[in-house]
C-alpha cells in the first residue's frame, strides 16, 4: 500500500512538471505582432508575403515531424520548476534552506554554455577540459558580483559529484555546500531525463542509434547493450542510476517511465536495480 501511494504521488509530480514545462513552447505573441525579427521589409505587402512564407515553412517542418528543440533557458526553467515541485511535495528530502541555495545556483549553472555551447554528456568529451573552460566563464561572470562565492563553489562541486558519481547516501549531510551541490547535479540530470519522457509523450522518441554527429560514444553503446534498447529515456536513466538511486529523484524517474510506457517496454534492470 505504501509503495502504491508513493507511485501515485511521484506520478502526480511528474505530470505537474510536464504540464508546466509546456510554457517553454508558448511563443510570446506581443513581440511577433510588433514585427520583431532581423528582416523587416518596408512595405506592408512584402511583410505579409514574408509572414505567409514563414508559416508555409513552419508547416513543412511540422509535416516532417520536426519539433522545437529545448534551449538551455528552457532547461533552466525546467530545472527550477522541478526543484520547486520536489521541495513542495517532499520537503523532508529537499528542505527550504537547501532549495534556496539550489535554486540560486540553478539559475546560473549553464552560464558557461553561452560561450562554449551545449556539449553532450555522453562520455565523448574531455571532462576536465570542459569543466575548466566553463569555470573560466563563471569566474568572469561572477567577478565583482557580491555574495556569489558560495554559488561558484556549489556549481563546481556539482560537476564533480555528477562525474564521479556520488550517490545521495554518501553525501555529507553536515556539509551545506555538498548537499546543495548534489541536488544541483541530480536535479540537472533528472530534468533532462524528464524532458526526454516529455518528448515521448509528443511521439518524439530519441534513439542513440540515430545520432549522426557525433556518432554513438563507447559509453552510450555500453549502456545500450546493458538495457537492451537505444531509447534515450532508458539509456540515459541507466547512465545516471548510481547518482540518483536511493533518492526521491530515482523514484520520480521510475514513475515517469511507468506512466508513459507499457510496463513490458521498460527494461527489467529498472525493477531489479539495487534489489
């Protein structure tokens, strides 16, 4: 009975998240109606023709099954949304004090990608070089900004705890920075897993085998072999199992899977891992 109640509650959180995340898809009509764009023809009839052509091209993309990809800003919003929901529904796991720290750090945790872009976390990159380059951007960004040293420490520590990875059971709960850093890294990865679950609800299933550039990495290929599918919801979830297992976030990921897949489609490892 307790397990059923937990599943119902985690499913509710997942559905709350996926509904509100749709805000990232809502276009700001006021800007469009006022003609915001790089190309602004002088004559009204030319502008009307341009808008018609844009609609035709957008319709072609929809016909091809193309969807608007998530931006780093959309991911950051999803992160903040997820952190809020976890705090509201599970305050015994994510306290208000920790949530405030995580929320602050989460706003800035992708700032380095403004300069270097999003480098996919599939084991194909030099993690030390990536962390060092993004740390440089953070240091410059936060230079002369008051009361931000702890934010930089949390963000940098989170990168280490994701890479090792450090499960929640091994986090020093007396260390405020470590606790906030674990939640920052774990929520960051969980948001990505939920976003892929959201794509599944849109009939847009990402698959490792369909990667063109870069091709599937050795790490991804190994995880595909372990779970027996190249669906990235399962492949990436399996990749981060050691970071998330034993926490409310792992239970949330499982609830998401059971909500959007037939149970026969879910690799058996997710039911037996850690048993």
